[in-house]
C-alpha cells in the first residue's frame, strides 16, 4: 500500500464502518466487511505507517482514536517474530515505527497517548534493549522539557515497559536489562521526583496544576515499585533517605483541593497514598534490614490513615493496601515486638479489622446488581484489593505469632454479633454475615483453590459452628430469604469441605440442590460451585468421597435443577453451573443414561444459541466436555447409540463450520473424532462428504485447529483407510500436503508425524507407494535444515514403525535408493546414538520391534559393509531396554515452546473427556519386546548357525551380553 491520500481516504472510510452499530454495515453479506478488509490489508507494506499518519493528521477525533486502537491491536498481533513463521511486518516498517512512535505518542492527546504507550510497551517487550537501544535515551531526554503532558507520557510508557519486572523470573538477561535501565533512568527519575514535590509546594493552591503533578507522582511511585521489585538496587539504597522521607510526608499530606466529591472513584491523593503503602510493604517484606530505620514512622502514619479514613468505596484500594502493609509487617519476626501488647491487638481488632469486615451498602449493591464481579472477587480470589480480603490477611498474619489472644478477642466479637442477629434477624442480618466472615478468616490458615482449607485453626470448632449457625439458614423453607446469608453458608461448606465430616456433607447435598432454584445469581452460582467441589473430593483409594450410589436418590432433581438454573435471568451462560453439570455426569456415569435424550437436546440448543456469539470461554469448554461425557457414557453401554448423537449434533456442527465460528471449530473436531472412533465398522458417508474440506489450507493456518484436526484425520485413517484409498484417492496428495506443512514447523512437526504414522499404519500399501520416496526426502531435508531433539525422537519412531509395517528390507532399500549407503549412515548417525532419547511406553516398543527386525530380518545386515553396525545396533537396543531414558536437551533448544502462540489466536483447548485411547500399533503382534528379540535372534541363528554366537562373543559388551542371556532364558530359547 502506497502512502497516498487515496489510501488514507479508503482507510478512513473502512475505519468509520467498523464503528457502525449496525452489523450489516460492519459485516455486510454481499460486499467485503470493514473488519475483513482491514484484516486483508494488514499484511501490506506501509499499512501501519498509514495508520500512524491518520492518527497524526486526521481532522476527526473519532478517526484518530479508532486508528490508534487499530494500530495497537495490529502491533499486538503481528510484532512478535515467531520461528518458522513469516515475518508479518516488513523490516522498513519496523524501523519507521520505532523512529516515529515516541514523538508521536508524546504530542498526542491523552486518550491516544495511552494506546500508543501500550504499543510501545509491546514493541519494547520484544525489541528493548537489543533492537531498540536508543529508546531509553529518547525518553529520559524528554524529562528536560518541563512540559508535564510530555513527562507523563514518558512516565506512562516507562511504567508499561518496566512493570513486567514485577513478575519475571530471575535471569542474567533480566538483571542485565534492569541494570541498563537503572543506569540510565534511576537518577533522572529521582531528580524528577524531587522537582515535582517542590512544584507541589509552589502550586499548593492551584487545583489544575496539582492534578497534573499528582498524576506524575503516582506514575513515579509505580516506577519505584517496579525498579525495586527484583532486588534492592544500590542507587535506591544510597538514596533511600530522599525517597522514604518524601513518601512519608506524602502519606500524611491532606490537601483539600485534591479531595473529590465522588464516593465511588478514588481520587489522585488516594491512589498515590495506596501506591506508597505498596512501596513501603515491599521494603518491609524484602529489605527489612535496610528499611528498619524508617519502619516505625511508616507504621504510625499508616495506622493513623486507617483510623481516620471513611467507609466510602473510593478509599477501598487505599485501606486495603494500608492493611496489607500492616499484615506484611506483623508476619515478620523482626517486628513481632510492635504487636505484643494485648491493648494494641485489641485496638487493631476493634478499629481496623472489624470495621473493614462489615458488609457495606456498596457490597450489597454489587451482590444484587453486579453479581458476576461479586462472584469473581469472592470466589476466584480477584478480591486482592478489597477491604475484607485485606482484613482477612491481617487476621492470618496476626495469628502467626498471637493465635491464642487473637482468637480470644474475636470469639467475643463473633458471639456478640450472633446475639445481635438473633434479636432481630431481618434487620441485623449483616451482623451474622460479619460473624461468619470473621470465623472463616480466623479458622483458615492455608487454602488452595483445588482443596479448600488445607490447614485450620484448632481453636475454632468448625463442625459445631456449621451445625448451629450455617445449616439452619440452608434448611429454611424459602430459598430466596436472606440471600447474602445463604451465599455465606454455601461458601462455608465449600471452604471447609475437608474439615466438616462426610455425614454433614451428605446432609448438605439436597440443600445445595434446592438452592440451585434461588433467584439470586450469587446463591445459585455458589450452590452449583459447592456441588462441583464436593463431587471432586477424594476419599480412600483415591475414589470420589461421595459415590454415585449415595447420589442415586437425587439424580433426577439434581439434573433438573442444574438445567433449570441455566434458564434463570443472568445465568444463561453461567460457567459454574455448566461445570457442575459436567462434574455431575462424570460422577454419576451410567445413572444419567435415562435422562440423556432430554439432556443432549438441552445441550445442543444451548450450543446453537451460544455459537451465535461465543463470549464465555470457560462455559463453552465445560459445555463441550458435558457433550463428550454424554457420548462416552451412553455409547459405552450401547455402541449403536452413536448414530443418534450424530443426528442431534451434526446440524449444529455444520452451522458452526459454515459460519466459521473460530472459537468452537477446534472443539467440534474433537467431538467428531470421538464420535468417529466410536464406529466399529466402515466410515459413514456423512463423514466422507466432509473429508475434502478438512484438507483446505485455510483451516491449517490457525494454530488452535492443528491438534484436533490431526486427531480427526487420524480417526478417518483408522476407521476408513480403505474407503479413502478407493473413493478419495485423489485426496491423498492433499493429506500429504498437510504433513509437509506441519513437518516444516518446529512447533508442529510432532503433529505431522502423528499423521504420517497413521498413513503408514492404516493406508493400503499400494495407495501410498508412489509417494514413499518423496516422504523420506522431505524428512531428510528437514533433518539437514533444522535438527531438534523433538524431531529426532519422532523420526526414530516413524522409521521403526515403517520397518514394522513394510519390513526391514523395504526400509533398507528405500534409504539406499535415495543415496547409496544412506541406510548405514542413518543407523550410525541417528538410530544408534539417539535411540536412548525415545520416551513413552508405546514409542519404545515400536522402536524395539523395528530394530529387532533390522537385526534379524535384513540380509544386508549380515553380509555387507553394514555388518559392522550389527553389534552396536544390538547394544543400543539392549540400552533402550535397560538404561534410563536420555532426556538431555541441547541448550539452544530449551526455549522451543510447542504451545507458544503469538498474540490473540484461538488456542487449542484439549477436552479431557474427548481424550484419545493410547493406540499400540504392535500390540497384537508383540507382547514382550525383550522376549521377541530373543526369539528373533534364535530364528536368525538357526538360519545361519555359528554366525550370531561368534559376533556376540567377540564384540558385545559383557553387561549387555548378560542382559541378553536373561532374555534368552526367559524366552526358553538358545542360540546355535
């Protein structure tokens, strides 16, 4: 694409169309949709530069913003260079982008600045510092401008670039980069910090100037956190006085001009103070020795902050970070003395913990009107920044050294709260909610998502509390009364499922099933989640704690209520309910068969509905798992039922494939594989009609499609190789074309071998005869260009499978037809030295049988120059049997990551319940490969007496010979 006015105009038109609310304009049926047009041109040279020109020169603000978002997403998808894949942005565009983006970002309005800043950080993640060495200098130089719009742009970009230091693993590469950043950035950042603080004093009465300056201070405080996270840099240790004194004075600052009337949204002052609390907590946790002189004044300042800050939502982040600071301090043995006094403990409990555990009006609002967010915070632990979570962490921290006194203080609070509730439940229910929360935080010492509480406070009687205070709420006649307390009770069962006795859990199951009907989204979601967690619990012998027999009385009501819950307002795509459906199927097994017709109808209707606009990946995944379980369980009892599943599902599947619903296509292929593998006889014609479409190159472009498509093609080959050979022989080159594409990629070569192995194993030999030589030539070319351990392992399995299928002589002949003496080179350079790397029982067995055939059924091995390789090959085979697997990987290969998919692509999600049975191609023929070797050697020695024994006695290593004698004895044969 030329950098021309005409192209800028075209791009403007299409960007406008992407913003249109009418889908007929965004995605019209008869002309090229705007979104598709942008996709089609994004590979063109100059496309990103056209976007940057638009956002710089366009007169319309909406187009500028749209161009900046499109540019950022383009960078996100395409900047990363992936091995084996074409470079999606040409080098000249990359250079031009890096040359222009920083000045453009700094001169843009804030809305666009944020998008470009994100783009710079994406580019920086790949290119900084090696391929973008002048980025830092360019940014630091802008500090001198004195223009805080520019300075904040630099700080924002630096923050998005450096914040990854908070979660990167330690490595020399990371240290080198951080050192480079510190050398260039730490001093200018410190000078800017001091200058900004001075300007705050100068402009103390100018509200608009203070807003800009405090935005800078927040970003500076965030950068301080990122640069200090991995280790304490020498520069910051030397300048600790400057930073900590100013941080402390900012914590105690209170400027009326910075206060906001908004009760929800945190103001700049709150955001700055909460970041300073984070910074102080970081130093208290990681650098306590160096931070010790400053700690008491921070504890005092933060304590005062907590005692004087109101209950409004806008203070939540500040309060939770301040409490987290106290929690991190009280856990350290160094600071234990600060909390030893009983009065201090009582004061913390009374003034900090109890008030911040209260269920506020804002929480009630979230519970009712924003239940999805409430559930995510409460169940999934994304409540890091909530007051309750922080108070809970502080309780846990205090219990580390003062469990007895703290439990004692809180028991009093719990009792008085429960008494208040008992006086007037409908008015005082929040007291009981706080009591349950207090008990939960007191009792939980250690917790995991998978197992709930794994370590509990012995001083709290959990079962007694459950029977007296939790069960009565769940047994009440109306499921919609006191929804918050119902949710608390269900959560209590979920969290303490390992501490509450099994008989109490069994009593709870019908109560939970009943609460699936509750109107409150939180209540019926918690009920589904609690059931799902109970069904995964393990008892003795690793069997499920709750058995299908114990669930028998409840099967019908459980399934009815679960599916009914999906029709409740707000829960049509509730992932917790769908996961509970999946887990119920898995636990109940054949008990669900009578209900399958109704269940599969409801699942297919749901599948059709969500395929119109898939938006909940977890829900979708569990829905497909449930479909797979229905198929498995039913067809295990009645294999003929597979046809009725195909009837129910194929219409929906066809629609998904025709509409190219990218998120669902990998799942559809997995379910189809499962169905096709269920067929015992010939492949049905409905599958054969689809076969040519599966070979279309466009399907193989998407990384997420590759594993399920390979598996589906393997199922076609296993069930219908002869049909393919007779009715679709013209498609064999297409099948081999797929193999050729996969084998060229380091990430997908193993998938290419899966396909090739199935072709070799199942296709009639005459149908692939003409292609065999070309297959080997392709493999050798890949070996020469890029030899990796993964490729070698797959290659070894393939050549041995070929040998098992077509015979050792055929293997020798095909190698030597490519190049004279090639067979000997492969034995000497690949099979003998590398066979130890093969892993997996079936893979090792294939290799053992293949090598045995080469040793005993290949005449050239006995009477040509290949004979010298006979003993080393036998020794390598005995090594494969007896030596540990060689799992060493060369250094340069450690970072080849199979699952590494660039940018946003529908990644492949393996369905656990569509799992493929491990297939053993030599299972029928050979049971024990060691005995097979002994019998084959016996047969060979009978054919040429004396030869085998003399080679063994003169050349085979003594230890290997001893093992071989053991095999001969076990097989009851001897060598002649």
